[in-house]
């Protein structure tokens, strides 16, 4: 399939690296040098084009500019696309439809793990494009089609922001180890291994069962879990999702 990526930034690069094996890519931006630097990081040749000279008629676009650049970038695009996939956080389909003419509009919310082909990407939009959307975004990890934009915005607060939340957890655990006397490098290795091993555990078990399996009567984990509960760890995470989702409603 021919796919045009608009906005040669970080997330666009992760997507392009995932898509280039199976699709013919064109990268569109506002600066020629920036486009060259971008395509040099790809394995296969990708076409480039300046945005003010680009015709989107019947094209499949993945829009990767920042939400604040939507108006500026879309105002110079000429024609009517087949499908616009937008990864812009908190930008509703109604706004996209006003900004870019297309037969179909789909929102996608990937995360930073896209650069390792391990994104968890939430999708929603025109149902007729569901299969195509899932195929495209599976090139950078896993996908979940949700039924509404509200759900996509909630998903953003979990999987889009999630790497930042888990980074806090990782750093805090390492800091805890260092506080008790562990070398920083060793603490980081332990945390890295912990996260790697946790992925298959959570994919195969309910979190409550995992916790029960580690927490023995009167044991060390029970003492740790009690301390986390005293600090309202669950309520804190739930509030984090509430606030992040709240911002998408403004
Ligand atoms: N980063 C994340 O973890 C993440 C996760 C999920 C979704 N997103 C979404 O992904 C989008 C991009 O984020 P990012 O982190 O990849 O940002 P980024 O690295 O800053 O990339 C944005 C790109 O847009 C380009 N751009 C700006 N104005 C333009 C215009 N008028 N015409 C064409 N291109 C233009 C910029 O070009 P120059 O380089 O030439 O300035 C830049 O390459 C955002 O909407 C964000 O909400 C990001």
C-alpha cells in the first residue's frame, strides 16, 4: 500500500521504521533538510515532499504533527485523501474532518514503545477502515479498536501516557534499592529484568492473582504491599488516569 506520513518527528520515525518493510512510503514535511535527515534513518528508500506542494487526492495519510500544528499543516494540503489516520492526542474527529478533507478519518493513539515495535495502539473512527487500521498499526506493536472517541481518550490516559507512569515506578523502585545500599547500576539491572519478566506474566494472569501468588502470609511482599496501600497507590494511579483523560475533554 502507498502511505504518506505527514510530520517527520519522533513518532513518525517509529511508524516509518515499522511500515517501510511492507509499504511504499512518502514522507511529507515543511523542511527539506529535516526530511533528508529523517529518510536517512530508514532502511529502504522513501520518497519525500514539501507539504505546500503535496496533493493528497486518494492518498492514505498518517498525520503525525503536534496537535497545535494541525491548522498550519492542514491548511496547505491540497485535495481530498482516501483516509486520514491521525495520531494527534486529544484532537477529535470533528476537528480533523474540518481540517483535512478525506473519505475516511481514523484516530490512532500509539505510545513511545513504537520505536521497538512494541506500541499499544488504540484506534477508533470510520468502521470500514478498521481492518486496514489494525494492519497498519500492527507494524509497530499491538492494537485495540475501541467503540468511541471517549474510549480512545481514556485509552490515551493509560497506554499513551503509560510509559511515563511506569518510568516513575521503575525509577522509584531503583531509588528504593539505592537507598538501602544497592549500587545504582545493579538496581537498574534488577528493574530492567523485572519489567521484562512482567510482560508475559500480565499477559497470562489477572493482576490480583499475580499479587496473591507473590504475597505470602506475614512475608516481605505483604509488608511492601501494605506500605503502598497506606500511600494510596491505587487511588493515585486512578487519579492520574482521571486527570490525564480530563485534559482531553477541554
Ligand atoms: N511522543 C509520544 O509519546 C506520542 C504518543 C502518542 C501520540 N503522539 C502524538 O504524535 C504527534 C507527534 O508527536 P512527536 O512526539 O512525534 O512530535 P515531534 O517529534 O515534535 O514531531 C512533530 C513533527 O511535525 C512536524 N511539523 C510541525 N509543523 C508542521 C507543518 N506545518 N507541516 C509539516 N510538518 C510539520 C515537525 O517538523 P520539524 O521537525 O521540521 O519541526 C516535526 O517533525 C503528536 O500529535 C502527539 O500527540 C505522541
